[in-house]
C-alpha cells in the first residue's frame, strides 16, 4: 500500500494549499512519484496540484461519494511512492448533515484511508496557545492520528521558540516552522483561487513555494510520518459505476472557460469504455461530429462571454448536434446553453439559445453547497428518477428559466433549493456539478 499523509488545518486561510503545493513539488524534485488528492468538492486546487506533482489530482468526498468509490479513487496511487492529500476548510468542518459516508470533512477521509494528519497552523497573533489548539485537535476523534504540526507565518525565531517548547511539553511533533512570506500567496476569485491555467507561469510560482517549504520543513520526517495504510486496490468497476458515461464517444469542452471537470468522472467514463474527445469553444472549435453527446462543464464563461458569443462555428455545431443527440451543461456550461449571459459590467451576450435561461453577473448572489438531485428527465447516462450527488458554487442570478425543471434538488440538510436546472428536447443543464450517483436508500 502506498504511504500517505493528509495536510489539514484548524481553519481555512491557514496556508495549507501553499504548504501542500510546496511539498508536492519538493518531493517530486527529489525523484518521488507523488500522488495528490483533494478532500471535498473544490476543483481549482486540484488543477494546481496536478501542475505541482505532474500527475492528475483526484477529489475525495465523504458526503457525496459512497465508501467503495472513495477507496477506488485512492487506488490511483497504487504506482506512486507517496500520497500527499490536501484537506478542506478546518479538519473537522463539513456539511451540517451526513452524506454517503460522512459529512464531507477532511477527518472522514483521513479515517477512511488511514492517512495520518499534519496540521498547518497559522500562528500569527499567538504563541503557546497554539499547543492547546493542536492538543484539542489530537483528542477530538480517536480514529484520527495527528502526526505533527507545521508552524506557519512565524514572525521570528523569538516567536518560534515558545511555541516549540509548548508543543514539546504537549508531546506534539513540530515538523516544520515556516516564516511569513506574503508574496507566496495565490490570487483568489470569489471563494477560491484563480485557476492555474490563468497564471502566466504557474511552474515558477510553485517552484518558489517548494523552495520556501523545503527550506523550513523536515521532508524526511514528513515522509516517515506517512501511514502505510493509504491506497486501496484500484477498482475500475467502482469508478465506472459511480457515474456511467453519457455516451460511447463524448465531446468534452475543455479550455479556460470550461475547466471544472472532476478527474474521477473522466477516469470512470474511460473505465466504462467511453472515448473522450476534447475541444475548445474559445478557439471556436466544433465538437466531434460523431460524438454521442456534447458535455459542457463549468468554468468562468462570464469572463469570456464576448468570445463565446462570437464563436460561430462552435455555436452552430452545438445547435446541429442538439437536433439529434444529447447536449448537457454544468453550471457555466448551463449558462452557455441559455439565451443570454449578462456579465459583471451589465453587457448582455447572446449564447447558444438551446434553453431559455438568462443569467446575470451584474446582480451577484452566492449559491454554495452540496446538492442531491432527483432527475425529472433523462440526463447524460442517467434515467429519470436517478438520484445524484453534487455541488453548487456560483454567483449568477437567474433572470429567466422558462423550460421544464431537470431535477428536484435539495441541500445537505434535505431542504429544497431553487436551482432545479432545466431541459428542452435533448438539451439538459443545471448549476449542479455532478460528483457521484447517490446510494439507494
């Protein structure tokens, strides 16, 4: 089994993403095959991890995924030397209600896969109290092992010494002590990072992170701390069953406007025998004319709405395809299937017109959280009545949605939400990012 660790923190904003990226690149520089994972539904961090480790990063989510699927995805590390997984929010933070195998917390993933946890602690503004926090995290759940802490954003050696002493008194290993260096932060958009593909030179940014982390963290001690119970044997059948492919040949939009695709879905589709044919709407490319289905994933179409509106070859081919075969859009892809998209400046851009949806970013409103959808019409490889788990995150306001609803959708607590998606003919779409098929109850 591949040894693994999970990099977590007491809260968001502690620096775990920078530490994770630095560790991934530092270990890779040392000749290790390092497999990255991301706990929770975030798809932007995963792209940075892929750039850092030069291996695909996979999401693991205890709320949305059944336990066998979590194990199957972890099996992607079976040819790696080391697993480095990044947590989500604080170590124990998750949904207010349990999902398929937990509440979506990093702690669930660490417990399920036997990965020891390393806490990244932002110790700015505190001293010995940091040991009390670490002690509390160590004692809350007996099925979680805290292997040690990395002290982050230290002001000086004088700041570091009493914290180290308090940790030693509590019996907590200090595996690194990183001085504050603000320029290593990554730019953010909304609640997440700006995409890796939007950086002029992401490799240079990650290299600087790796240099800073390697200089102040004991890489050998972290590798020794990694548990040996990590990756499970890979089961392609479990991946394939998680979300069956929407067709034998799938035309998949992939570029800066359509980039939010979960790696485990693509692996599952391939495991089921499907062929994925990428194309770029921003380059005005047509989807494969022989494709069984066109799939438009989420992204930031509002940043490229003018170019999409002018992509005549793409839009014409999309409309032709919809006359005889299915087209599906998730979140940003859903907006592109609509009549128009109004950007943050208030300018309206004509979209594909395959649905009556009109969305606006001039009137921003956050929509965020886990979703469970019961399909009211067929969608992709799923029949009406199928139960699907996913996640919603966007700032768009719906001004018009005249078509029939695609699904009855609830949040993590089972409360109905208004984001039902819609369908017309062979065209389906919704703000729901598909993660996995829900277990039968």
